[in-house]
């Protein structure tokens, strides 16, 4: 009997080596183990990062190391890294890195403003960040009295050692608003002058809208000129509208204003004369001498304040066309020249009495000194 040939395996069948199944299981086991290790590593890393973040967050919002309120200054051009390092060096925060990270995370590094800031005791890093980004810097007051000339204001600004920057040029007379300004340490002299001009323009625009009807003042500049005269004529707040009313009446009647301060401005540029006016000075015609020109002066004679500007644009309705000092710091007003002349006589008498008293005091001091 002929033996049959053995059956050959199909060409598609792969002959497995001994132990092939075991090797396959080993590879899958190794892959699974690696996966588990990776997951475990990621889990631990995530937990570590989370714990680290939690610790940093706690440090960021917890009380800081500062024992007492302290002034911190951000100088112009300072970056986040230098600010954070300075905060750490000055004992305000415990970690410059943590502060920097959270500021960057919040996107607030661009909002750290130049200036001086009061940092309270135990302020957290978050408190410090909010103080620095809110821009509530320490402000310093500087006061300019009403009636100062532009040159006098610039001299005061230039003499201030607390305001940085070069000395600014003197602006035109009457373009600055005298009042108290609260300045951050970073504001320069030139920026302050610009602010004073902007404030003055805004105020004049505001008051001009609500001005009285039928005023002989046709422009804002004329209002400033007349307000400067009112400012120099009286320092008594309750009199400003009355004085303005007198000048408005005189303008309406075509009368000269006859204001002594306008003569002085033509002589000294607004500086103190240091003596009484001479007849020759009263009779001399200048662009500011309102005893000689039947109109407003060429320019303002000082920088008027808010009250004087408001008084000119809403003057007291009165029939008075004269006023003279009354010896108490104020003035007495009159409707007629006869009444005014009587008031002038009374004032002249007061002046003579004061002069004699001053001369007597000077003699007594001299005698005592000898």
C-alpha cells in the first residue's frame, strides 16, 4: 500500500516557535506595566504640582512679613522682575518668584504704575499687587494762591524740590488755575503746568455755559481778563460778585474801570510795587492802565481762581459803580460820585491814622534800640 504524502501547511500559516505564546504575554505585560508606571508618575507629578501650587497660593494670599506700614516706590522704567526683587529685599513680601508668577498669571505686570505706595503691615502678596496695580499712589499737596502771576507760579514750581523734571517755560498770563493740587511723586514740573492749564480751560468752558445774559464780555479771554482784575481788587470771597457787578456796570456805561492793580501790572509785571502809586504813574498810558484806556487791559494781570471767574460770569445785580477800601480788609460801595468821594475821604483819614501810628512805632523802636 502506497503511503500518502504528509499534508503541508498552508503558505499563510506561520509556524510558531516553541514558547511563542509565553513571549507575547511577556511583551504585553511589560507594556502594561510601563503604562501603569507612567500613569502613576503623571499622577504623582500632578499631585506634586497641585500641592506646590496650593502652597504658593497660600503664601500669596497669607499675611506678609511686613511689621509696620512702609512706603514703597516704583521708579520710572522698572520692570516686574526688579519690582519683585525690591519688594523682597525691603521685607514686604516673602518670595519674589511667587509674586512674579501670580502677577504674570493675572496679566497685571503692565499695570504696575510708577509712584510711591503705602503698604500696610502684614499685607499679603495679593494685597501688595492690588495696591500697586490700582494706581493709588501717595499724593502730595501743593497750593497756589489765587492772584499769582504765571511767573510767580513757575518760580514756586521750580523751587520745589519734591517735583522732578526741568523747570518749565512761563505760560501766558491767566492760563493757569490756582488751587491745591494733589501730586504723585512721579509728576514732573512740566506735567503739573500742563495739568493747571487743562484744569483752567475746563473750568472756563464749564462756567461759560451758564454765564448771565447780556454781559459786555464777549469772549472767554475777556472773562479771564476781568476776573484777574476782580481777583486783585478783593481777597474777600463774599465781595467778589459785588466787585464784578461794579465793573460790569462801568463797562456797560462806557466808563473806565480805574483799577489800581492794572497800573501796577503795567509797571512791575505783577510783582509788588512796595509803595503807593504816584500821580505820574496814574497819568501814564499803558496797555494795562485802566485809568487811561476805556476798555479791558491787553492781557490778564494774574491767574484768577474759580470764585473770581464765576463772579465775573454771574455778577451781582447792583446799581453801584464805585467802591473803595473801608479799612477792615473789605470795601464800601457807592452808586454816585458824591457818595463815593465821601467814602474816599473816610479811607484817606484811616490811611493817615495808620501812617502816623506806624511812624510812632518806628520812633519808639529806635529809641528802645538806642
